[in-house]
C-alpha cells in the first residue's frame, strides 16, 4: 500500500498569497488531522467516489456529513496518489453555513446539482461513476442499468443520491498556487 516514509513527507512550501498559512487553513488542518491517511477516512465511513483525477486527487465522501456543523466533519476528503490528505470539502444541502466558515469569501462557494454516485465492480476492477439524477429514490442496479450507467457485466457495490449543495473545497493540506479554494492544484499530477 503506502510507504510510511511517504506519508511523513512535508508539503511543498506555501506561496505567500495562496492562503495555506491563513488562520482558516490552519483551523481546517487542526480539525481534520484524524483523516490524514485514506485508511483513517475509511474507518470514519468515507467511501471512495472517484478514481484519481489529474490536478485534483481521489475523492472520498461521507454521505452522512452533508451540512457539517463544524470544520472537523467535512463531507469530502481529497487524497493524493500516496493516500495523503490534500484537501477537504464542505457541502451544505440546507444552505445554512456555520460561523466557522465566516471567513470564506463568497467567491469560493459553488453549487453542485443533485446527482448519483455509484461504485460498480467489473472483472475485479472498481468503477467509480457519477451522473445527473433527478429522482430522490435510492438508485438500484436495475435503475442504473436502465439508464446505461453501469459497465457491462458489473455488479453494483454502492449507490447514493447526492443532493444539490452549496460547497467549498479547501486545499488546507497541500499548498496551491491558484489559491486555497481553487478547483484544481498544479502540485498534483
């Protein structure tokens, strides 16, 4: 899996204006220390919801953590190829944002429409998919197959309707030359 030495590597030096050393980024790091490794995220019921995405990483979502009450309970955790935490995402379906997020600029927030996440096993390989979804009904293998979403010969392992949310991503664990709230990070291949 991941070498212990790789896990202990320090992040690249922060740029003076990237927000990495801001009080908010420091607060996110302090609050999310318990998720530094993928192993710990899985133990806290985070489910992998994407393959590795260039410039972003691998996303893990805890579908019970929409509308987090504080920084310690992100909805989304983002990891690099070595399984180290690089960013946290906070998503609010009810649009009520706690005071802990008061310093986040309005321009950092974005909307995510309702969609479905599904994981399907095909020939021993996991497929991570997302697609638009208008129904509130729990997706099943039959409903996903009817829409042509599951790979041929695969078995559904996980499916969840992701509600429409107001969201931010915070590059609290990896400096980002595009800023603390940017959509991508050039330090990730």
